C-alpha cells in the first residue's frame, strides 16, 4: 500500500506531510504461498522483496523534517534452492544429486527522524534534494548460506555467515536481550524541469545505509562431508560441523548495511489531454521498466494506466490536484499475485 497526504498553509509557506508506501514482489512463488506453505507450482526466479516506509513531517521553504518508520526485506536465492525448498515442503521425491543451496537475506525494522532540503540549482529548473535519516532499530537479519545439500539427506557442504536480533534459521541462538542499534541512511534526488512539458528525475534511495548494533546473535562456520571412512571398495562420509555461535552470552557488535536502489523517471505532456511517463527502477539484480499514459479532463483531473516489465503488473488510477488513487498488480486474485501495490494520496490547501 502507499498513502500520501499533505496539508498546506500557503500564508506561512508550511506543508504538513504524511506518506506511507509499501510494495511486495516475489518470483519463485505467489506472495501468499511464498510467505506460508511454498505449495504453488514452482516458477523460475531468484529474488523476493518488500519495502515499506511511513513518514509524518513538516515542509517549510524547502526544508522537510519529521518522523519515519521503515521495514525492508530483501531475499536472493539460487533457483536450485527454491526447487529444494519446494520438494521438501511438499514431500515430493528428490533426485539423487547435490542441490545448490544459496540464500542471501537482509531484513530490518527502523524508527527515526529525517531531514531533507530542496536545492534550486542555478535557476535552470534543476532541484537537488539530499535527505538524511537517523534512526534506531531493534530487529534485523543479515544472512548468507552457501553450498550444496545432497538429495533429501542430512549431507552437504555449507558455509554460513549469519547475524541477527532473532534466530529464525537455527531457532536456538536468539539473544536474551534484544540488540540495540543506531544508524543512518542517505537518499539523493535530482529533478530537472527541462521545459513546461518535459521533466526528468533521478533518485538513489539508501545510497548510504548503515546501522551499528550491540548484543547481536550470530552463527558462523561450515559443515562438510569429510572426514571419510573406507568400507570395502566404497567410501562413506559423515558430515562434520564447525560453527561459532553467540550461545552462552557470546553476543557481539555488528555493522549492518542495506543495498542502494536506483530510479530514473521521464514525464512528457504531449497535449492538454494526453501525457506519458516512463519509470525505470533497479533493485539489486532486478530491473523494472514501466510506462504510463494519462488522459487529462476537467481542469485538474486525469485517469491513467500503465504496464511494468519484469513484474508484469498493470496499474490503473485516477488523480487530481488534491486526491488520487491507483491499484497495481499482476493478478486480480491476490492469492495468485507475485506483485501487489496500492497507492492513494490527499492534499488539502488552506
């Protein structure tokens, strides 16, 4: 979901700002199945994410400041890992082979304050907006598990580097006291109003994002199929495990980072009735391109529709100067959707 509302006091050049934005995307399974039973027919894919941000603040003469809450979750995996998970959860037969097992996950919840400023550059229609957010956090996951697993047997060669506030993989090493974290992020946006009809925008979110935690749980190390023993003309291997953990009060300090996300937007007003938008987004290995067409009617109203590649989602919406709503998804039945997002905003002038 995404919610935007602004209350404006023009006499004092003050805007009261409120926004909420959320989207979720998965590739190997529909969203509901991915989060639950992993029991839908498997599709090709290697990533999933959700980004959620809530802000409430004030804008005065180019300065914006206020409160912010965020929840980000990004997961990358090998398609063989998705297949292994699908077979395991649905009690299906495994091939007698090594399955590649690769998981990279980053997840965090933060609450803090932000400050941004619109810099008008040389009077050429260019606006540069840096934004800094300072926040606290008590929940995160940062994990890499890489290696192989043989069939459905407890054999394999795996390396793990896993830091957390709550142990959701091994379920044995959650710290007694929740870790405390302080961090900051830096976003940057550049807008260029080329002329009355043409506008460009470039944004980088989480260009810098770092949180330092105290009292972090961890599990680091590896499993291996050696040493082995000879039995006649064959060799038998037994897995060995060498792990360092935070058990028995061994929690540590840890620095956590999120990867940057990049956006490039183009808007063109073709006529009084028609305008076009093209949006490009890059999140890790995923690139999304969307094109919208607006039909403008009355003085401020317009209806629009667009299609996004990669997610294969269609967006429909209506907007005017004070209000707008849109729905974007790849499936009307949300139980089968791999992508879902809802948008609306309100703007009240005084």
